């Protein structure tokens, strides 16, 4: 990533924040800024316009969920939740309000660094060795660096995970993709029964690409098998 891009860590555990900063530096991510409260985190978010946010849920002046909502009002930057809460409902809530990943404590700092780099890559912040052409499938266009999706020429306001899903579907139009395949492609991890995670993101994606999300005409559920991007098959 370039020297003017930042990673923002918002966590009141100073030792943990410093450890993450050290690990990210070793992984080739030089610019790290930290905050220990929601107020400080929001101020630094506005000042530095970070490329990614690592956000603790339980902070001294409130919950990270609220800050996530605040950020989502102005930005689609990748947000990775860090939390001691490991219940499925907490994970689903974090994803439903706009989080791109949910990592439970205790965790391996190197695993977090891997997930950070994966999110940056999917969001288009890392340099690519090749410059593939734009991909056009039906009314949808995927940019050459796969960090933007347009429908009928208009840019869709998608999160990094939603772009990842669209990329997967657009590279395999009219093909049924299982939840396992989607999860492993977009999250870069083994599935291990994370079907709810996929369903939450599919629902959010439909709200942005469909005229009537309750009666989708593009992103179709194939009962018992998975999902497919249904088009007339045009590719350019």
C-alpha cells in the first residue's frame, strides 16, 4: 500500500494495539494509527481517512457497533471487528450493520494481519501485477482492479465483502456457487458452517443490486445448492 494510506486500530487494550501495530509493520503495512475510545477513533478516522479499520466492540465510551454505523454513513472502508464476544448473534449483528469481518479474542496477531491484507487486496489498495480488462456481465461491470461494481453504468455502494461476492459471481455467471465456495473465495478461510455469514451478506447485496430484493431477478437462490448470478449470458 502507498505511503499515504493508513490502518486505524480502535481498541482500549494498549498492549494489544501495540502488538498488532508491530505485526502489521512486519507484514509490510507501515502506516498505523491507534485510538482507545469511540470519540478518538472517530476523530482520527476523519483526519486520516484510513484504508481499513480494526474496531473493538467494547470501548470505554460505548460500543464499536455504533461507530461502525457512523462510519458506514460516510464510507465503505473495510471494517474488521475485534471482540471477546463469540456468540453467533454478536457476529451476525456485526456483519449486518456493515462489518466486513469478525475476529474473536483471543486471536493470533498474524491471523489478523493476514485478514487485514486480504481485505486490502479485495478493496483494491494493494498493487496488482497484472491489469486485466473490465468484466461486463449483463448490466453489471466489474472494474479492472476489482474494487468497483457498476450497474447500468452507475457505481454501486458496496462493501469490500459485497464486491468480493459480486466478483465471484461475475467470474462464474449463470453457475450455481455453494455457500462453502463463496465463503472460502471471499473470506479466504475454511467454511466450518458459516452459512449464516454468507446469507447475511447475500441479503445485503440483494438490497443494493435488485429492484425488489424480496423477488430477486439477478441473484437467485437455488434451494439446497447455493446461489447464482442469473443473466442472459452476455459478456464483453
